[in-house]
């Protein structure tokens, strides 16, 4: 097998062939078809979708361990205990710690935030950090965005006299740590009706219950912006409660004034607060914050969120911006190296081991590889005795389950269905690769894969009038689990296609169908085959002015090819 997946055009698949028949009566036809393709076929469902802030919140006391966690923290506050707050070094972990730090302070709590160093400590709880926190006088350890797999580490904390509360959302192992409380919506014994909260969402709901327990008013605007940022940056599905959190958080950020750290970060990112969307959080703010933990230390990002003075916040934001530029450069070089190491052959699972890729960007490289080749990818930064890995998957393959099945070969592991990480001793690398590849082959097969673009509706581009556009743009907040509406329009006249971008990888398009001319951008498609008439797969997005709408072209093909539109299941 020598053909790269990049040489194969994507398949176009209609998400629901019967959506146009099941749309809500008297809704704009294209909007009705897209909603029906997402399972929204009544006005009541549409109201709940378009107005997520009106949805009732689930009862947080249904989260297992929540009552015990609240009672223990309340007692620690009353007794003046020092509470260690231990988080992960990504945006979800950092926002979780910021929520807890800022939420506990007005209650009189003494807290000690701690985020491990990615390079010297690695992900999750570690014995050295636990010792140092105990030595500092902490008697209660609250983890956020980590801890659910730390059986040995929690046992060690208990030996040192630390009670442990876990606030996490990662996949739950067969054996839970012996913590005083393990609050995780993914626990199999959880009656909580939504299991996709990010860790910052768990921390936010924890504060809500704690304030109620102590008889204090809870001002959601003080914390919901952080919960929204962490939820989007961690690629949690934007449905159900997450949609409510992100919609409310964006509303607060756009109208209620930004905290100094986010105001400074938005300035260096060149985005006005009133134009914030979920994409702003995921692609402008989130990567800059993540750059701290990837290249330096996540404490920089935490300090930014907690900073009250704008001038100091701007200094930190500029530091993060510079780190992000360096992260981008390193990621490009590392991805090119990984592609060279892989070569052109297609295999069921991509596996790259090298000491030339820093641990902080292996996840980004794995993500790029998985997207380009449509295969699960594992990238390992090799050390003298152990290698640290990040894995990214594709739809239909649970990467964390595959990794967990080989836990006897691993030092530590954790993650989600689509993204995971682990540490492995180098003597086990070959066996682990063989076993994970065999699992991927059994589930995905050996045939060269083709990327599938799920399309909500096929409609003429000229059919998009003002009502249709307004209804489609109101799908915000969009992201994982609630993608922007994807449309297919055939027979579109291509007026202009101009390569743009620093390396000329993108296409700036001008197209027409009927009386209306549209501008569009096709990212990473400068080499696409073009013709005078083309078929477009696209979403709508705000244009650069923020006042109009343009096409975000996901795929393009000459109309003469008549690429088929497959019917979904």
C-alpha cells in the first residue's frame, strides 16, 4: 500500500436522506432540513436548541460524590485547612483551577494552586508533588481534570494524611482511586443525565452546590466565562448542558465585560469581545493559553486568568502570544518530520517515535496526522528510558479503550475516546505498537481510508435568502458535537480563485449562483481541481468585517465530475 489518503477525494454523505420530509412546517426550508438532520423536528425542540440559556440545569447533586465533596470542603473552610488545588496543564485544567481558586476565596478558604510541569512531572498526579503539598501543610487535595486513574498516587496521598477529592471527566478505569469523593459524570454508577461535562464544567457545578450548601448567593457570571472557555478548548461536545454553559459564557463575555486576562488576550489575538464566538475560544484564545503548558509552564496561563490589573495581564498575554508563535513553528517542523518518518505507506494506525519532537507538541502532531490521513495516530517523544505519547483518533475508533487494553505495558495512561495520552517504558514500544496496530486493523481494516464529509442538506446557493442565513447562523455555539450546518450546492459559477496565506495554501474564492455573488475561503485547498462551474460543500461564517457572511468551503469539485452524494444510514 503506497497511496496516501491525501490523494483520495473525500466522500460526500447526506446525514439524513429524509430530513427534508421531516422538517418543521413553515420554517425556512433549508433551515428546517438542517435541523431535522440533527434530530430537531418540532418547534419545542427548536426553541430549546436556539435558546439554550432557557433550558433547566440538571441537578448537580446527582453527580456521584458531589455531596461528600461539598461537605468535606465546607469543613476545611470552617477549620482553616489549607486546600491544595491540583490541575492539568491544558486549558480545561487551568480554567478549572481558576474557577476553584476564585470561587473558594470569597468563602474564606485557604488554597494552594498547583499545576505540574509537563516536562519534569508529566500529566496527572505524581508522588513528588503530593509530598511537596503535604509538606506545605495541605490536608485536603482537590484534583481538577486529572486524578480518576491515579490509584497509587491517591493511596500515597492518603498515607501522608491528605484527604483527596477528584473533580474529573476522563474515562473511568475499572478500579477507582480510594478518594474521599470522585466526582465524574462518566462513572457507570452516575445517575446524572449528561456525561460529557468538561472538568471546568464539573468544577463550576461543584461551586454552585457549595455556595448553596453554605447559604451564599452564587453569581454565575463570575465563573461561567471560564467554564465556557475550558469546555470549548477541551473539544467537549457542544450539546445539552455544555451548550447552555458556552452560550451563557459567550453572552457574559460579549456584554458583561471581560476579566482583565481575557481582555488582554483578546487584544493580542486581534478579536473584539463583541464578536466572540465559540471559534474565538477554540482557535484564538485557547491555543495561546495552551502554549504555556506546551512550551513553558501552565502557571503563566493561570496567572493571566487570575490577574486583576490589565497592564500586567497584557504582559502575560504578550508572553503567551509569543509562545504560541513558537508553538506554531515547532508544530509545522515536527509534523513535516513525522510525515517523513511515516513515509507514503498506509497502515491502520500511525505510529511515530522520535526524540526530535518535544513532549509539549506531540498531541498537536498526532492531531494533524489523524486529520490528514484519516487514521488514528500515536506520536511519542522518546526519552532515555521512557517515552511520552499523545494519541488522536478518528470517528469509529475508541483510542482510549484500545490503549487501556494494553495497560499492563504502560506506566500511566488516560484520556477520552478521541484523545488520549500515556507513558511507556522503551522496552515495551515494539510490542505496544504491534498490539495497537492489530486492534486498529481489526476495527478499521487495511484498505486506504477516505475522509467522509457529512452534509446536512443539498440546496442551490441562490436559495439562501436572509431568513435562511439568519437561521443557519443561529446554530452557534458550534463545535464538536454541534458542527456548523454543512450544505452542498451544485453548479456554482466560479468567478475567481486566488491563493492566499503565508505559504499560499488557501484559496480566496468569489462565486455566483443566480443573482447573488458570494465570497468564500477554502483552507488548505490551493491544489484543488477547479472549473468554470463547481460543486461546493460549505458552511457559513462571519466575514472579516463581522458585519456580513461568507462561505467557509470545506470541499470543492468541478461540476462535470458529478461527485455522488451518498445516503447516510
